[in-house]
C-alpha cells in the first residue's frame, strides 16, 4: 500500500472543480410578494474538445489505479483495514479512535494482570469493545467514501465519452455553453449563509445554483419558535408553498447561463418537503432531492403530477418522521409509478447535513458528517444520471 489513492482522489476532484465563482442577490416576485434569492454560478467558457480529451485520458488512468487500490482495501479483514487506512488516507477521527483503543487495550491487559475484580475487568472490556466498534464503523465509512469517489470518476468518464466520443477522439459537436440549473430551498430558518454555501459548492461543480426565498424579502425568523410558525404556515397551505417554489424555479430559469432542459431542485428539512411539493405541482424538472425533508403524503393523488425522478435522503433514526407518514409517501410514489429512491443513513437523525446542528443525537436533530458526505455524493451521482 502507498499514498497513491488519496493523491488520485484529490486529482479527480481537482479535475471536476471549477473556479471563477460569481454570486449575487436577486429580487423576484410571487404575486404581490417580493422575494430575495441568491445566485451562484461560474461563467467560465465551456471546455474545448481537446481539453476534454486530455481530461478523459487522465480520468481513465486515475480510475484504473483507484479501482485497483480499492479492491486491495476491500480484500483486507477489519483488523488489517483499520491499521492500513491511516497510512494511505489520514483521518483525524480514525486516528483518535485508534489511539484511544490502544490505551484501552493496555488498560484492560493491566486490569486482568493485576487480578482486579470481575466488575473492573468487564468495564475495561466494554470500553475496548465500544472503541473497536467505532474504529470499524469509521473505517467502513471511509471505505464507502472511496467507493463513492471511484463511482463518481466512472460517471465523469461516461459523461466525457458521450460528449467527445467513446474512443476519446474529438467530434464536431460543440460542448454546450449553458449549464444545468439547481434550485435550492432553505430549511425552516429561511435563506441563510448555509444555503448560500451549498450554492457555491454546486457552482464549483459547474451548476448554476439559485437559492429560493419562500418566506419573503427580509422575513427571516430569529428563533425556532418563529421558524416553526412560518414553516407551519406554508406546510398547511401546500398551494401557496408550491407557488413560492415555482416562483423560485422561474427565477432560476430566467438566468441566461441555465440549460432549460437540465434543471433540478434540492431542499433541506422544510426545503426538502418543498421540493417534493414542487414536483407534485407538475413542474418541468429532471429531478428533485430532499435532504431530511418531511416525507408525508397529504394528497396522495398529486403523485400522478410528478414528471421527474425523486431522491429522498433520510436519516434512519429521524424521530420527527412518523412511520405512517413515511409509508404513505412510499405508497404515493409507487401508486403514481414515479421513478424514485429512498436512501436511509444509519445513525443519522434529523438535520444530519446541518453543520451547526451539534452532534447530540438524543436531541432528535444533529449533524452527522458521514451521512452529510454520503448524501452529497449520492446527490452528485443522481445528477450525473438525470443530466445525461
């Protein structure tokens, strides 16, 4: 094993990352209400075919090396994997767990040797067992991240092959100058720096990203109580919610760099509910992605209006999601023959992508780094599929 794998991951990411990101606030209307969204985009000229061909060659080499390295990692048992990973992909969390595990194993051996009572030995053994589980879970998460990166590289290769020809030679067609558009709908606190950062992240991937404003210009709740009241207002009036979401979609479509045939919408918490309602309104979209949004089915018949693919990224331990509501959502998708998928992330509760949500799962809402990163990669793969 060597340090080739992380270096290749970094190179693959660099190839797909763009620069020259521009941002600006944009006012728009829904009826008599003034709304203020946020736009992020990259106006760099489209890559020429010869550059695409060079990128394709590099990606193919990277993919071959990354795949081989990944297979080596998969062939290792858990004990070998947890010891090898820190040498090829340094991870602070894994290193911390391994250090604590070593100390705990030393402590357990010492307790056994000193002949202390069974209670002391059991306590020390329980700590070792718990840390072993954390190490294995972290190692598994890193391995999954590697797999996602390999799959993303494969998807990028397929995209470039389609653009310039399967053999990697240039073809006469020009690369489109317009970019896929992504509408972002905020969580219950309204449009914040969080959504703006996500927009910039999407712009770096080559998308034109527009953050919608559901509440109205300058309407920003200051407390969770205010947020609950505002979110409740729109969730209890789905037609108004759909109208606000469609106004944001129209504002995105009005941007000159947007490819009108490649548009998606994503949303967080309240926004996740909103983008599904946008799809239920019959909006012309390629797909929608809900991150820990409310998955219910207030009007099951509306599922027949959905014209796009649906991805729901859900915390498997989210206490705010009632099992009956989740079942009703699934039934609606099936009954309407929607092309949908539901991905549940183990150990994740509500708000698992929210960086400022803390890490205490017992509160019902908490950030989960592993689920956040996995769901973002799942979104990217979903986009690769719907924007072919």
